[in-house]
C-alpha cells in the first residue's frame, strides 16, 4: 500500500492539481491511502503494510513526521518528501528527500498505476514521469558528453574517464541497461575499453544508445 500524507482538502487538490482523491481511492482501493493528518494512530496504520510513504513537508505534526521518516529509513520503506518549496529533486538512496509538489502530483497516477500492475515501487516515475527512461537517458547523455568526455577529449582513456565504482561509471552502466536490460555490462566494457576508443567515438556511441532508449516511446 502507498500512503500519502497531505492535509489539502479534496476540493483544493482537484482545483490545484486536477486530482480527485475520492476517484483515485475508488480506482486504486488496494494501492493508495490518502491521510490528511499524521497523528500517532495514522503513523501506526501506515507502518503496518506500507510499500511506500509520500509525505508533505509542511505537515503540522513535525515530531510525528520526523519519527515516521526515521522508522521508514530503518525499515527500508521507500519514502518521498514533497513541497512546493522544493525546486530540485534530490534522491536519498532508494528514497526522495526533496521533490516539488506539482511534479509529484503531475506524475502520481502513472506511479500508482505501475505499482498496481507490478507491485513494485519506482520513484523515478514520480520524478521524471511516465517516459522517465527517456528523460533519464537525456540527463545522462548531457552529463557524460558535456562533462566526462569534454574533460577527456584530448587524452581519452576509458578506465580514467569511467573508473569502476565512480558516478561516471554508474551513469554509463545505467544508460546501457536502459537501452537493453539483457546486455551484460562487462561485455560492453570488453568491447569499448580499448585503445581504439576515442572521446569522439564514445560520444557518437552515447548518442546512438540514447536514441535507442527514446525509440521505445515513439
């Protein structure tokens, strides 16, 4: 069950975000529960069978809110803290410690629907929307091409540019797997970790991989 803590009234939610929680609850009765307060009782209820906790940062009961988040961390329950005061989306492990409220509600239905169909929590759907793989691929492309490859354009060495365990390494691995989850990344490395690979050839490769990811949504 997804538990959503937000003290906005139904009418306000529909007017501001085009969401009617009465309809959502009827459409996904076994998947999401909206709670307008964060008393000890509602916290206990949520912790009984929560798969994920979404909580508005401005909930009045600060102590209960912080206690709920602490228990979620301890029990490894994914959580997401949202507010109109947040500009960026900031992940904390498998959770989101900051996301803009409008962005969350814009992507909420896709998030719930995916959970209903698969039983899995995919917080990238909240941050990037239904086409999150395409959006994620574009973000990684920009980071690698305008960061990693630009910094190594004159003396490119694969192992220096993408050292094992680094952010750059993880981004490249994620991008390859977004294009085709069946690819063994060690095979990919065996092919492109060579003297023949240049910054320019890697740039062209990244562009082609991203194009393949985007083709899934065309």
